[in-house]
C-alpha cells in the first residue's frame, strides 16, 4: 500500500492497469451524517452530463462505467476508465456533511484506491479542516494518460457549493413520500435517512450546457424559464417531438429562416423537458418523413436539405401519416410526450386527422398546433374543440410572424395548455 499525502500526484499506470476495473472506497466516521459523490466532468471542469454525477440517488452511469455499490459514510465505487465516453475527462470523488456539522468534526476519512493487491490510501481527520462542509478527496484525470491527485481540499458550502463549482444546480425535492416531522415516530433515531427522490435532485445548468455547445441559444434560456415557472413546469420530464409541414407552400418559411428559428427555440425546451436532451422530428407533405433526432450538436443544420425534401415530399399537405407515426412512437410511453406541429395551411383528409386526435386522447400525448404564415388552417385550427375526447389533448394558435413575437410570449403560448392536460391525464390514469 502506498500512502498518499495532500498534493500527491502520479501517473495511474504506475500502480494499476487502466484497462481494468478500479475500486475507490471512502469510509467516513464522525459525529455528522456524511455523503459521498463522484462527479464526472469535462475538459472545462464542468458537469455537462448529469448522468455522470454518481451518488446515493443515482448509483450508476448509463453503461455502468461508474457504479456506487454502497452509500453514505461508507461507500465503494467501481470505475472502468476505458469505458468512459470521450467527454468525461476527470472523476472527482467528494465527501460532504449533511446538516449543520463541519468536516472539523471528522474522526476519520479513509480513502483507498485499489486493484487486485495494489492500493493507494489517503487518510484525513478533522484537524485538516475548520468550517468546511465538503471535501474533494481525490481526482482521477486525463493528462497524457490517466493521472491521480490527492486534493484533500474543502468547500464551506457543502454539496451545493460543489454543484455550483462544477456547473450543476440543485433542484428542490418534491417527493410527497418524504416523512414530515409529524410522521416520523418519536422513537426513531436521528438523523432520519434521506428519502429516495426521483428524479435525482440535481441537473446541469441549462445555461452552462448551451454556453459550451450552442452559445447562440443562451439568450433563449431566460424567457423559457419565465414560462416554465409561470406554468409550474420546471420539474416536468417529458419527451418532445416536432412535426413540420414541408408542402410546396412552405418554401418561403424555409427560405427566410422561419422553420430554422422554430427548431432553434425547440432545442432549449427539449433539453429542459426531455430525458435524453433531444427531440424527434418529422416532416409531412404528401406523406411523412421521419428525420434524425435533433440535439445540441446538429440543430443548426437541421433544415439544410429542405429544398430537396420539398421536391420529394411536398406534393400536398397530408398530416395524418405523421400523426399516426407519432402515436405509434409514444402511445406506450411512461413519460408524457409534448408534440409541436407547424403548418401554413389546411391538411388533406381532415376526417382522419379528427379521428386520430380523438383516439389519441387515451395516450400520454399532448398536441400543440401552430399556424405560421397562412390563413385557412382548417381542422388544426378547430382541433382544440373536438368533441368526444377522453381529455382535451390539443391546442392551436396562429403565429403570423415569429420574428415579431417576444420569446417569452412565444414560450408562454406554446406551454399554456400543457400543464392542464398533464393534470387531467394524471387524474384519469393516462400518465
């Protein structure tokens, strides 16, 4: 065993095989309640992917590259460095105090990095700290190969300060099952164990994600948040889809950038709502055409082939096939689906569209229709008033010139009826 001291740095391959699993254990004792966490951050030291914050409420990364076996004061992580995605450049292992205590009350913090019979150890106690509530114990990071550093540096603000440091933000817990003081039996020892809240009460700041990969969209975050807060949708998780009319009459709206502008404004919404940070997209003309999913990496080129696609699919406006595809995509979803549909005119086969939207009221799908640059929108304009539906699952508004509408107002129109549908869909057991 090699004993590490504060400031220790070394190439990891001097001690371990980087291609094989490594174990990191943290045993913490003292008068407080302690939590450990592993942050997987990018080259800018930012948590741009909240799937790689591993802690008591999210115990593994998507493909188990990092896995937390235990939690609390005694934690064990297994790490497969060779399986980490390219954007994860550093793993930061931390311990924080839950409550009013500080790390000066630590009896001991024993950290061990091990593989087979080899190990590195870092041992700390309360004398190394004063008012700190969280400590970065070690970092394993890429620099001409993987390296390890014994940091042993604290933060006065605890876990919240760590989150802010790495570009995350704490989301208030809303778990109705969490015990209130009146519900906790008086004989129960304290502190009360944390309730398991889902989703995990942390997410990467939307501004941080856009600043890094889509800086031109950062200005949309504030107006979006205003509408999300207005309609109490800040904690909503939903799938997102976009349907765009690609009939011949839409040439002008593609050419003048209106369609691309709609896509731009959908990206932050999808990143806020969607479980995977992207949205599905379909074009519809004489038939429907599913396109690659849109995300922060490809949004700016989403309409580059519009002229070719209009020539191929633009021989009419037939919305029904696209609606059918969306229904088949989301009808078994455990999450609500928010579908935005953009068109400049009436569709063929209006009777079938009415029948499909009426039947889709039993599924977890909300339809927001938007008319752009047209006048006679036909059935989509009247779709909000269709009789015979289990729940009002659709809304319509016209948007003659998207460039003249403030983003706050646009998002407000887009989201106005979604929360009421969510409430009713939950009440009726659709969600």
